[in-house]
C-alpha cells in the first residue's frame, strides 16, 4: 500500500545513507522501524500462570504415596505394549 508522509530532511538523508550502507531499501528500513515502535508500544499481557490446586481426597493413592513417577508411569502403561 502506498502512502505519503512528511519526514524531516535531515532524518530522511540519514535514513537513505543507512539504507545504502546496509544495502537495503528505504521502504524496508521504514517498515523495520515501524515494526519496532509498534512492538514496543503494544500492550504486554501478563504471563499465564496456572493456578495451584489441592488434590481432592489427600493426593496420591496409598500405593503411590512415595511420589515415584517411574512407578506411576509404569502403571499407566501396563498392558499397553511398552
């Protein structure tokens, strides 16, 4: 999409020099700058946090109360070919 913007002459001159030096186009340089500004100004979401839950009934079954995940996994896959 084409648009027209007014840019200070000194800024445009410097941008053209940077684009030339970096072997890119003024268009690409402007788009990169806009992306950076928009990323900086985009509202940040709080990181998702899974809420802690307490197990109903006191947690593990008595056979697994020691929390040995190897035993739990073995029990889950018992009789399923592994």
